[in-house]
C-alpha cells in the first residue's frame, strides 16, 4: 500500500475516534478546527497529487532498479504539433506513450493511427479533459471515460488499457470507475511543466535536472485548448540529447508494465 494511503486511512480512523470521543468529552474548539483543517488538507492533497496514490493505484515510476526513462505526451492530438513530435521521436528511434483527449482524437483520427503505426502506444486522457473532473458525479465520469474508450476503439480497433486522469486529479468515485473499466492509471515522475510554461528552454532545463533511471517523463504534444504553441515539442530534442549524453536510454512503457505485478499494477478484469 502506498505510504500516503496508509497515513490517510490512519488519519481517518483517528478522526472518527476523536469525533466519537468529543461527543462525551468536548475538546477545545481551537484543537477541533486545527484537526479538521489538517484532515481536509490531507484529502485535498490526495485528490490533487496523483503521485501520492491515496485514492487510486497508479504507475508513477519504473520498477525498482530499472534502467532508462519513459516518455509520455498529453493533450493531443494536434494537427500542428503532434506530427513534429512524431518526427523527432522517429529520428531518435525511440517510442513513447501518448495520452490523447477523446474529442480531439475524433477530429484527427489519422494522427492517432499514425502514433500506433510509428510504434507508439496510445492511452486515454479522458474524452472531454474537463478541468472539474474530480468534482463530477460517478455517472458523469463513467460516461466520459466510456465515450473516450469507444472513440479510441473505433479508430484503432481495440480499447485502450492505459489512462491518465485530466490534470492528474483522482478521488474515490473516479477510482471506482477506473477499476470497473479495467484501466491502468499512469502517472509521472518528472513533469516538464509545459502545460503552463511556454518557454522550451525552461521546460528542457526542468526535465534535464530531474532525469534519472526509472523516471516517467510527462510532456505535452499539444496545448490543452490548442490556443498556444506548446513548448514540449520544441523542448523534446534537447531532452533526448540530454538523456543520450548521460547514457540514459528511452524505453517503452510496456517493458516496465510487463515487469510490474499486482498490487503495483491493477489487474485488468477478464
Ligand atoms: Zn491534460
């Protein structure tokens, strides 16, 4: 069990115990407020920080002792920037995993097919990429993910197995849907921050400083709303050069997934 989840469970038991005790022996209001704020902050951290894996099992780095890095790209496909990323990857002879947005894939299915044709893996990054994903009902989340999976199945002939939640937000409702659909959640170890940064030099520098064996690198092959030129494609060549210079190979995510066994990797229901 991830350490943060164990802490969350323990904090929940303590909170319930103290609440029950407070009915008999009232506690000072100040202490009660501090405890409540701390608990809510813990829940929020669990929702916002996928790496903590409080609510879902997620692959956030390679298996222990593994060599190399894995490249992942979010928020595509985009007709302007995705082909550039595919070309750079092809020249470098490496494969990556693309977490595509269902409604964008619908508009440019040829780009999604091109990803697979050129040796990459395609995962789902939700259908609508709703920023309020973590506030939606269980039914809403299920409809969104099923629509996204159906879109990719229609394009590629098979349902996606891998999923990255929009903005990395999760909660118990999302966890139930993911488990029901048999999706494997992929987080990240190193983010280029190119969802908010537009300077490729800074994006490359941020990734370069954090490169290490076993890291899952997150970049974007498209801007979320397609309204600016993403820095990820322009930073990619530099990231590839830096990893090569340090003797760190780029490997396919599947090679790591094959090495992981439950409970690190959620089982896909048959
Ligand atoms: Zn995204």
